[in-house]
């Protein structure tokens, strides 16, 4: 049976004051709204299996939000959790989802909107074909800048490794776009901790514009973004930069759309969680946390497209390496997927100079090689 698919876009802009995520320095709820936040849902079925992909203008789906969303979709629509992938665009200007005493009402609201978005998408399902393309964008820059004293800061390193690839998948019916899935690497951090204004940042602004062009959902997933920031960030924060980068990215997507081509007929659907163990730093072992940190990665199969996701932050080197293994097959590797507690997984060479990502990571320098191997095994299992 051919694939059928439907999509929807619902508003998740907070109606009451919420604490924003992404910067620990913020000490009070948001003050204003620059642009609305959206949750996008894609439903796909082949008549036997059902798949759901959700992308929301949030930092990520932490467990206090992820679990209720999964429970609601499973109980109301009968779709198992492993077939429901939840992606945050990683804007740092959306409400936190960590489940403390802040934003509890907002989490209930988003859970309801997520269920409604999936139900609406399912009701719109129609026969689709899939086209795909690869493009490039220069809106990101490696942020691991080494300064004169040898230390690494969060700056701009134009010579640093960066994954500039856009992986774009278009689901279409009778020449009209039903939904687009995009994987691209860059943090949603144009707006800094000095801003208390709600925004989807550059990625949310771009998605909204692209949806107006195609009249369909644009589901953005953030790839190997751990060491990648948007170019030209300023402090104090200014929306002019976010708007400019969004406009540039819209043009890059338009260029990529022009090279969309039909993929081979493929009606396979599937989803899988893969439990993994990453080696901890000596510091954490000495504190009694054990040698291995347990987490899981998530995989989704939509016809020819395999999506791999980590509930933390993955370096560009990792995503590039995994995609290269499966080239020219359609594989997208993403951060901020179905969870948000797993932290940074720096590549081994980053430990030679240290820096923010290395300091914040719970893993030893061997961790990235393990994660890369597990991503490859997960992709193989989705064949």
C-alpha cells in the first residue's frame, strides 16, 4: 500500500508568564512576545504501521513533557512511543520544559496541543510521494574559538569543522506539498540570556515563512549543533540578526527545493529506541555515579528517510561521519530528540583544548566514538 500522510501546525505561544529555557542567568518570567511559537506534526501510515514526527519551537522535550505527550498519543491514538519522535528546534527563547514548579500549566497546554496536532494530521492523511534534496547553508559557524592564551571560548571559529548540509525531504500529493522535513545544524541562540522575549529565534522565524510559501508544515530538526552557533550573534541581543539569518536560510531552502528529485518507491515505516551506555568522566565516577551513563537514542523510518536522534547535543563531526557511512542514502542525524537530559558528547579532539562543551559534558573522551557506533547500528536496524 502506498504511503499516506497528513500534517498540521498549531500555536504553542504561552498565554501567561513563563520562564524561558536555555540560559541559567535568567531570573524572572518572559516579558513580551516577538513571534508566535508553533508545534508541527506529521502523520504517516502504510496501512499497517503508523509514524509520527513532531517538531516544536522549544528547547527540547524534557521527560516531564515527553512522557505525557507519548502517553496521550499512545492512549488516544494507539501509536506506540517508539513510533513517535519529538524534536525541539532548540530555540533558547521558549518556555523551559524541565518539570519543576515553573511552567506546569504550560506543559499541560503543550501536551494537549501535541495530541490535537497529531489527530488533525491523521485526519488529513492522503496518498503521497517523496522527493528529497541536499543543499547547503552558511548561516552557522563553529563556535569553539581558541584565544591568545590557548583557552577555548564560545565565539566564532571560521576554520572549525561544521556540517553545512541541509537534508530536505518533501512529502507531496498531486503536486502539492503535504509536509517538509529539514535537518540542519545550528543553535537557536541569536537571542541571549539578556532577552526575556518569546521567540522561535532564527529557525522558528524561517519555518513560519517557509510554511507560508508552501501552505504546509515545515518540520525543522537541529542536526550536529553542539559546536555550531548562528553567525553574527551580538550582545545585547537584537532581533535584526535573527530576522536576517532567517531570511538567508529561507533562500537556502528555496535553492534546495529547486533540486528536489523523486526517491525510489519505498513504503517502509518503523521506529526504534536503542538503549546505549556512554563512558563517564573520572570526576563523575569518583562521585559515585558509575562508569557508564545510560540513555537511549531514537530512530524513525519514513520510506527512504532514516532519522536518528540523541536526547542531548551532538557535534557536527559526529553527524557528518554517520551520514558518510550511509551515503548516498537519505539519513538525518539530529540533536534534541525525544528527551533532553543527555548533555554534550564532544568529539575526542575537543578534550585537547577543553571549553564549554567539554566542561559541561558528563562523558569521557571515548564517549563520542561509542555514540557514533550506536548511531550506525540504529540506522542499520531501520533498513
